[in-house]
C-alpha cells in the first residue's frame, strides 16, 4: 500500500516537472492598459500588491482559470485577470488573445459536461453526462449513471440526441430520444437474484437555464422502455437535475 | 507568311499575358497607398499564447480518519481529482477507503461477529461541486503569505459497506493552502450520509471524515 502511494506521489512529481519545464513562459507582452494590477493569488479576493505601468513588458508564466501569473521586468511576480491582458500586445505588435467566456458562448459552445443526480423508479441516481453541440439546437449526448436502490443496484448508460428549442433564451425547453443499456443487480435477499442486462430506449423532455456564461442547470424527465427477456417490456421513469459546464 | 503572322499573334498574346498581372499589381499598389476607410474585420483566434501552461486540474492524495457510525473510527485514505472551472467553482471526484472496526456489541459479547472481514471494508466515491467561498491568505511569520481558500462541497456518490452499495450525500468544507504555485495542502471535513438497515431498521447514518491532503495543480 505504502509503496503504491509513494509511486503515485513520485509519478505526480515527475508529471509536473515535465509540465513545468515545458511551461517556461509564453514570452513577453507589452502592457496597453494604463496599468496592470498584480494580485497575490489567482482570484479577485486576493490583494493587489503591485502595479505595472503602460508600455512596460511582462512575461506570461502560467494560467489558472481566468488568472495569469506574470513576471515584471523587475522580477515581481503576481496574478493578473485575463481581461487586463486582452489588451496587451506581443513585441511584434499583435494583440494577445486569451480565450474566455462571453455571452456568445451560450449559443456557440461545442461541448458540455455535467454531474447529475436524481431518481429512477425509487432508486437514487449518481451520473455524469457529456454532450457535443452539432448545432446550437441539436446536441448529441451520452450519459452514464450509477443506480442505488433499496432492492437493487445497477448501471445505466445511454446515447441520444437532444433538441434545444431556444438556446438564446435564458431558460429553454428541450426534448430528447436515445437508447442504451441497463444493468440491474438485485440485492441478495430477493427471490430473483439473477443479474440482468437489458437494452433500453428513452424519450425525455426538460428545461435548461443558464446560470452564467459557463454554467447551466438542467432538469430532465425521461421515460424508458426496457426490452426485457420476459414477455412484456417494462416502463420506468427517471428524473434528474444536473449541473453543466459548457465550453 | 501565315506562319509569320501566327508567330506574331502568339508573341503578342504572350506579351499581353505577362504584362497584365504587372499592370494589375501596379493598380493594387496605387489603391493601397490611399488611406483605408474601412478596417478589415478579422475574427480573433481563441488560442492561448504558445507556451502558456493552463493549470486547471488538481489531483492528489489524502489520509485521515473516518468515524463509521456504530463501528468506531478508522484510518481513511484515498485520492481526489478536481477541475477548476472558474476561480469560484470547481468539480471534484473523490474516492476513499477505510477498514471498519468493531461495534461495542461485538466487543462486549466476545465472539459475535456482525460482519465478515471483507464486509468491513468501507469504500466510498462521490462527485461534487465545490465553491471557493472565502479566498484569502495564510500568514506564516512576518514574511510569508500563502494564498488560501475555504471551500464548501456538495456531492452525491456511493458507499460500499457491509456487502451493499448505499447512495451517499457528501457535504464537506475544507481549507486549501497553496504552498507554492502548484502544490496545495488541504484540510478537509466531510459528512458521508447514507441510509443503512444493517442493525435491523432503516436509519440515516452520518460518517464524519477528517483528512489531510496534498494535491498538485497541472
């Protein structure tokens, strides 16, 4: 155990050394704003402790979320918000571009990843989801969920398409269809203790609302038809709430 | 005669073909000299400057103690990986394990065993959203200030204990202190709550976990 822990720590260390040597900085940029505010940490809650004037050049060292660590010509290092560096120039005179969120991201993003929780026929759901936006209104998505119930546990994996009616609205309805696999493992005390793997198809509808230019909250109801090996198919309902990041 | 005419015609055509681009270029040059009224709209490319390392992932290991309801406190260890979306919000996946001890009933009765050895393994995972609620600094002596944040997490996951998987809600709070640009020290407290009917009736068990962790940003 201890050995594997040590190995993991060493591995992390090595990985990072590699990353650090690769990231010796992105070269100098020339400040165009009246001044740059250098903060002691990557966040607006950290104090401003230094200012770099217009016309001075700074080195970009690393980026964490929307904050970039810079080094001034006198060696002072601090964190600057992306928005201030958007107006800097390279020594060649070209504007520096640093990708960040904008209201356009709501309709122009390509990817969505989310965490979901909810219920499926009395069982609790812990899930992850990912979607690719083929167009702003048509999404291809995949979901994986761990199902935890009183009488059985299981896994559910689905792939489908969703149509978002009005992606530019703050809250928009959507519908979806798809199919997948449902694996159910009844708890040992039950009469039919055999595990089952069945294919399934669903139709669903929901609402999604933007929280910011990066996050949205999604509530969804899906009805599944489970193609069992018995004589008749089973219909089950699922509802989930998910927290989605889009980029 | 015919041949001569044809040659003349061809050479004339060839000359025209060669000189035309030159004339066109001259015309273009004259145009460029006049001041441009409309700036061309060039769409900016969204790329980080080359060599700028984006470090939004954080991964690491933790060790501490978990108090498993009715089964005493045990050493808990595991790993976590987080992705920082913004300076405020992150997502975190945590996995941890511990070996449950004995209930007081088992201790007092002497020989009774409620669980087998393998059923005592307490393994949990959860997927959580975290919020850096209180960013700040931790001061060590008069010269060192380290960026820190107090954060809260809310997650859902599963705990495997006593031969069963239980839906688990993980509510946590922690302190993250950046030792340098890429190493962070965590002090974390979590409540892993799940329903269990192990001792006869359904009850919500609260399993408090306190851990010390080291993570690296990459």
